[in-house]
């Protein structure tokens, strides 16, 4: 895999994880 492809792939994973954590916070799971 090329370097730029790896960066793009990692960026997608990070953004997906960030939105997932944001949904978790908004649903009130952050106080667990």
C-alpha cells in the first residue's frame, strides 16, 4: 500500500471513530 493511501485510510478510520464517540457522548454514555 502506498503512503498516501495509508494516510487516507487512517484518516477515514479516525474520522469514523470520532463521529462514533460524538454520538456516544450525545446519547449520555460518557458518564459510565
